[in-house]
C-alpha cells in the first residue's frame, strides 16, 4: 500500500483519485476485513459507501453469518481463530470469553442474540470487570463504543445498568456513543447517560483504536 493511500480517510466517504481518474471506496468492517472498489461516477461510489456503512451500523454487515449457529459453536470457532491470531488470547481474550459463557446459554442462536439484549449489555460490563481483575485496574484502558442496536446501552432508558455504568466509568474506562446512530435514531446528547461521551462514527472509532494497537472484542451480533 503506497503512503498516499495509507493516509486517506475513507471513513468520511469516497475519495477521488486523480491518477486513476476514479472514485475510490474502502470499507473497513468490524472484523478487520476490507472492501475496496473503484467507480467512474461519484453517485455510484456514494451509494455503495452509504449502503455498507448502514449495514455496519445496524449489525447486518456480515452477510455470510450463519443464522442457525449456536453461541457454543461460534465461541468454539472464535477460540480456534483467536488462539492463533491474538498474542494476548490467554491473558486477555480467554477471560472475557469465559464471562460470556457464564451469562449466555450455549444453545442460544446467534440470530436471537442482538446487542440490544440486556444479557449482552450485562456481559459487556462483566467483561470490563473481568479484564480489570486479570490485567490490573491501573494499567488497563477500555473503550466501549456503542453503535447500531447497541446504542441503548448508554441511553437513559437503560435504567437497569445506568448506575453500574456510572460506577465503572473512570479516566481509563470510557463509554461513547456513535453520533451517526444518534442522528439516525434521533437521539440527543441529553438522552445519553451522564457518563457517556460521543464519537463521530462508532465504526471509524473502532478502526482508529485498532490502528493504534487496541484489541477489539465485539459484543452482540
């Protein structure tokens, strides 16, 4: 990848490439994969970019995700992948996965498990506490990025977990909401929990953090 391409910010939309005389689109998905396309017309590039961003925001970006896979099967597959791909699997990922196992039934279908479910939100908070115990509160930085169906985690309608989120929030643990999702759902900043901040784009924030060396754990389907 050349330096010019590396420095482009595709999170804002298609970009014009004068050398190729084309509009370039690069979509970065939550699992780290990417989609790259070239278009003659800006309108076509915008159409693809907008459609894929909407899929990412609402959680339907992974078209190949099997609907009948159980949580137990998915967890087994992810463990096999993470053991090879993540150097911190045993110290960081595995403790978090164990928390999920304790709160979600093995037979749960992934199609029935969404990031709008209370059990998912509770597991997110349990993950935070578990990671802090395993790695140390004073040396662990955690960012919870809520977007798409998960935005309810950080709104005032989440009365069941609001106090717990407030207690967890510190300079090293931050909860942020996606402004794109907020606009789409007509959520105002005053509708968020006092402890919650915002970022311009939830997906872009995840990408930026990963590029800065952060580990990524997705919650929900």
